[in-house]
C-alpha cells in the first residue's frame, strides 16, 4: 500500500505539505495542491480517514438533523447540504426525528454528543437552550436553518413575509375572497411555520381593508392528498366559494388544482391558486409560487458551518442570515373571472 512518504517524494514536497494539500487544512498554493493530487492519483494513494481524524482531531463528518424525511422541502435542504459537504470532503450523518420527543432527546443527549460528528446542522428545529448548551459545551459548531435560535448562527426564513407576499399577489389581481390552506396543529411545532404563514395571509388582507373570514381557512398536512381533501371542502361549498386560494405549500396547492379539476372548475378562470416552495412539479402544473430555494439553504448552511470549522476564511459577522424568496408567476393565477 502506497504511503504518504512515497507521495511526498514523488511530488517533491514534504509529508506535511501532502497532508495539508489532501486534507484541505492549512495553506497550500494551488500549483502545489495540483501537483500533490496528481502524484497521489498516479500512485493510487488514498487518505486514511482514521489517520486523518487522529491527526486533525476531526472525523470529517457533519450531523444533519431534520424533523421529517418524507417531505420534499426537508429532503431538498439535505440534498443541498450534502452536495456542499461532498465538495469540501465531508461525510454526512442524517438524523430524522419522526419518532417524536423521545427520539429527539436520544439524538441530542447521546448520538450527537458522541465524538462521531464535527458539527451539526439543524433544519427547521427550534433548539432548546439545553440542546444548544450540550453542543456548545463539546465545542461542536452548530448552524440552524429555518428561524432564529439564541446564540446560534442561523439561516432565517421569514414565513410571515412569504405568506404576505403570496396573498398580496392575489389581491393585486383583484381577488377579495381569498381562502387559505394552512398547516394543522401537528405541524405547528418548531418556528410555528403554519401559524406564521396564516399571520402573513391575514396581515395582507387586513392591509387591503378585508377582514379575514374564518370560514375561508382550512387545515391540512402539507401533502397533495391533504390539500386535495381540504380544497374539495372549500371549493365545493355552494355559497361564497373563494375565487383564489393561497396554500402554505406547493404540494397542497397542487392538491387544490386537482380538486378544482374534479369539481369541474378551471384554474385560473374559476379559481386562482398560489403556493410556497417551488416544488419540483410546480412548473409542470403551471403553479404560481413563492420560491424559497431549499437546496440553496442547505448549501448556505454548510458554508456558514465551514466558516466555524475553518476560522479565518469568511468570518461572517451576523448571527442571523435572512434567506431570499421570490414570486414566480405562472399560469395558475389570473384576475377573477378571466
């Protein structure tokens, strides 16, 4: 088996330089890095993960914690994080908290505290003071995605502003009877996303001089099936049917489009529909949506994390980094009656 000494002799550099070039830790000129990588490739040298971790005190492994894995948004954030970690030579260990409170305690009290991850990314999880303190006590860098966490670098998503922007789009088209498909109580956990999106929806209506109508709110579970079932009730009403629907997720919005079709309604002539996320099938359904770039959120989280693992590279100054969002107008929204 080829050793680091042979790579150093072949490249004409020291073993320390080989170590820095192949690990990414420490300064090496681009020309030297290329020369070392070429020598390692030609000789078939593979860096020992065990030796590397012993030398650096790091496992080159990042723990990523998510509340669900069967939701497109969360899996997309994880995908973005994984791509960025792979580019930087890190592995990813994924923890899904679908088992509830007991599973969450186990992850934060045992798994993440073992010396198996160098740092942690928490996606859409409002970490408690105790959870943050446990990780900080072991000097494990931590980045949150979804909302502000005291004392933690976070990527902040303004769900109130997102919902307000979506509703304002419908108001600008001339709609006044706008329904909202929001999350149910089971989903109103960390960062209270469903509540915040309902607040943004109602804030836009009130700013336009329209009193929110509780009869135009329906709770669902952020899935196409949930959106379909809720929209069937809203759009099937014989009295005061809404002319537009703001759904708190694209999957619910697509369910709404399918429900309208089954009721013999034409989108957007009979009802306009707008969602949130820019789900992979949103363009196929012509869905107007608020894109919030989940894969980009995952990549940005890794960049912030590497800033902490390798001090001196970027040195971000603000704890909270607002994430961008954008209205994408497609064919599912139009003026009422058009």
